[in-house]
C-alpha cells in the first residue's frame, strides 16, 4: 500500500508563463480522463481498494478495476493531513479530535475482512463467537494536530507526525501506540515524507529541506534549496523538491545531500502546488498549468499542459490522479495517454 501526497491551488490560469520551447506547451483541454469522481481530495490512499477523502473528511472506497465507488468506510470523519501505511495499519490525523487515528488497513480496504490469525491457531471447542473487528483506535498526541500536509510518514519501526503548528515532529511507537519522543523543528516547516533511509521536511521560511535521522531523531543535514520549498517526491534514487517562488524543481542526491540539478517550470510567484513521481516521470501541478511532466533522465520539462484544472497530484495504481479544486472533481488519467498527447 502506498501513499503519495500533493498540494492544491485555486488560482486562475496564467498562460503568459510556462516553458516557451516549441512543442512543450499543450492545452489541458486535450487531456481525457479514464474516470471523473465527485471529490477534490488533497491526498489519497492506494491499495487494492483506493481510499479517497470526501467532503466531510470520511473515506470513500474505489474499486480500481471497475473505477466504481463501493461501500464507504463507516465511522471516520474530519480526517486530514495525509496518511501513512505501516504495521498492518493506516495512520491518519483527525482534525476534530486532534488525535492520530490508527485504522486496521485490511478492514479499511475491505469491510468484510477480519484480522488474520496464525495458520496453526485453532479455535477452542468452547470458544465464544468473535466480536466484530475494531476498525480504528486513537493515538493521543499531546501537542495536537497541526495544518501540515502531508503531516504523517512511517519507516521500519515508527510512525512520524508533524503534530502542531509549532512544527513539533512526534515519533509514535506502534507497539506501545503512543508518542515516545519529540523534536522541535524551525517554525513553518510544512511537509513530511520518508524515503532513501531518512525523513525529509520542507521549511519554506528558511528555503531549506531538513534531513532527519530516524535512529537518533535529530536533524542530520540542512540543505539549501530554491525559494519556498513546498512539496516533495521520491524517485530515481533522488528527492524532488517543488519550490514555488520561482517555479523550480530541485533534485537532491541523498548520498551527497546536495542539489544536483535545478529544473525551471517557467511558472513563478505561486502560493500552492504539488509534485509526484511515477512511471519514469516527475509530475508537477501549478496554477494555470495542471500537469508538467519532467524526464528524470534528461532533467528537462517534456510536456506542459496549460489551462484550468488540477490541484493535488498523485501517482498510484499505474495512474496519475489529478484533483480539480475549482470543479470539485478527481480525475484518473492513464500516463500513456498523456505521453501520447502532442502539441498542436
């Protein structure tokens, strides 16, 4: 199960910007969706059943084979801040209770599922009927839940959450189901992800990305990047950082902790955007340009779709998922269809 996270925008198209190289810009109206859904999520959970946040903060189930909505997850609401999947659980912040909710991942994906039992375990002769499996339980976070997105990530032995707007990074032990340590980060750090053996956090007020060692819970490196880093993606053994001030994507080598390439999108001065990695491409969404595709091999923008649409951008189940915030819809798009769409 994978979670990939993007950010949203609501600004109007700005056709005067973007990449001016002939053959790169393409009208977004030429892109066709495989399915359009009546939701505008800022994050999605990918598994055998795709879980999509709805308007009330609950979870809808989508059958990925049929592209049909099936029975929603009953109970939860006001979920926020993205999700992480680890330790047979789905971890999602709840902005109403200000707790980190731990869902049984199997039941969340399939309401008829029951927790797995060891193969050699047999029921006793006088065993009572099993009680219904519990879908979720809260993990108390003393510092509460902040507004970061994505705010939660997981590594091999812990779950991590940016747990307040003072940028406290809390470490949750899944065995104890409680916070076991905290780390105060600079004010305004706002996105969290895990990959390449480290935790990574964007800090736009300092124009830095922090690399955090999960074994010590300490900041290991402070990496200077372009202005206003706002979103992260991991792929091709690299960390990709969307920086909004000048519309740049910085590529960081986790081995050297240095920016090895800065890629221009030509879209500057925005306040929101998102980035994802999948099927051999880096995908960016920015105001007025719902999809910009970057080739990580040539490190160049190969396609840039302009017009209305887009918002959050995700990659999972072999598809690109694009939220249209203005219209309140979610598109599932075959990336092969995007690659086959050429400039007129």
